[in-house]
C-alpha cells in the first residue's frame, strides 16, 4: 500500500527519492528497523525457557505457556524450572529440548559463572558478561533496547499529537487564545521536570506508564512552536480566506487545508524527538528515578558500569548500544529533513 501511494503521488515519490539519495539516512532506517524488529522477538532470542520441548511424543512451548513440573514426570505442581538439571534430565529421558540463541532472560541469574564472582567477564556462556547481580548483559541489552524504543515511540506520538493540536489552535485563531497559550507554555516549560519526578517518586513507585504520563505532561511543547508559526503564516493565504468566506467550517479548514503544510515541519522533527525521548528515559534510569528496580534498562546498565569500574564491559556495552541507537536516529532525522526540503532536490549524501 505504501508503494502504491508513492507511485500515484508525484510529491511523495519525489520525497522518497530524496530520502533514498541520502544514503546514510536510508541505510540507518534499515538497520534501525532490523534491530527494533529483532528486539520485538526478545523472548524468542533470549529466554531461560525452551522454545520447544518434545516429551513422550508430545510437543510443548514453554515460551508461550507455563507447564507444571509434573508434566515432565516431576514431583511438584509448580511451573517447571528448565534451568534445573533434574528437570532437564527428566525431559531428555523421553524427548529433547530446543533452546533460544541466548539461554538467559533479562532477570535470569547465572549461579554458575566461570569466574565464581559477579560481575563476571564475557565468556562462551555470557557473551557480554554478567552484571553485579549475575544477570546476562546481552539479554538485558536486548530487552532494554525494546523498552527504550517503545517508550520513545509512544511518547513521541502522544506528545506530537497534543503539540500539533495546541499549535494549530493557537496559530489559527490567534488573538487572546494565542496570547494566553504562549504565556501558559512559558510558565509550564519553566517547571523543573527532574525535581518533580524525584518528588513524585517518593510517593509512587514509577513504572512504564507512570513515567510516560509524567513525561507527556512536559514534552508536548516541542512541536507547538513550529506548528503555530506555520498556521500563523497560512491563515492569511488567499485559499484560507476564500474557504472562510464560503462558510467552510474551521475544523475542515484546519484539517484539510492547513494541517498538511504544518505536518512537513512536524515530521522532520519527529526522529529528533524520538532520540530525545530515549535519552530522557536513559537519564532517569541512570539516576535511579526511572523504571522499577530489576527492569531491563540501558540507563541502569550505565549506572552499573559507573559503580563497577573494574568491569568495563558493563559501561562499554551500554555506551555502544546507546551510541549506535542515537546515531541511527539522528541520521534518519537528517534524511527525513532533506526529503521534505525542496531545496535539497538532487542532493546525495
């Protein structure tokens, strides 16, 4: 469907052509999409439960369903612990087990590290080592990457919708609505977000949705300025005045005639807003005011690297992942900006 829209609309076709000509941004989009797609299947890639268990001519899928130990001839009715040698021996007597590529989840503790102490260095079992609690670093990076990107996506979409709505309302109506709106934004943008999060964290244990709600309250202003400026410019155009004279509703004028112009500037900023959202979550986790303790987090991994300088693989792993992620997002943002800029036609990067 996307390809059909591009083929039938010459404007979209030209923008897509300019985006593809920006080689750095084009390949960054593919690389980032591939990494994000892989992280969506984190449970299949890194898990302490097998993908498939064949026992007594029956097939079981522990990744998607819980099975009691008695299913495999054990003694307890609780969920089977597939890391227990006793359970594995029971299964292998009458079948076999297919494991994920990484046999650790983000919260799995490896009690049999080769060094005998944690954090342990990278080896054949834990490819990027373990953290100070014995959890596999690579598994936590995969899960943490997914949470960071999903948090950034949701925060960017919600804050962009609110920002576009507020900016469009201020720019179209102007007058007192614009004046009062600008004064409110000036006051609201001066609120100390970090201090408020610290204070609220003492009353409520933060989680994904709690953090998202708090961040939305302070991040929706990023697009208000550009959308407001575009609407202030467009509302004096002749086609807008003609539509008003013909009795076209304000809602239809805003939605059909003015918003498409403002969306060009909005779309060019969204990759940068996404990278800022990821950075914000990482910073909060690093300071200890982000996701609950034990959650897979790149910021928490950075904090462990700071606290365990004798284990450089912790800080280096988190730094490399964040650097690659943010670099890809910045390159994508540059390509989107050039794609929507008519003066960039024919330019190659």
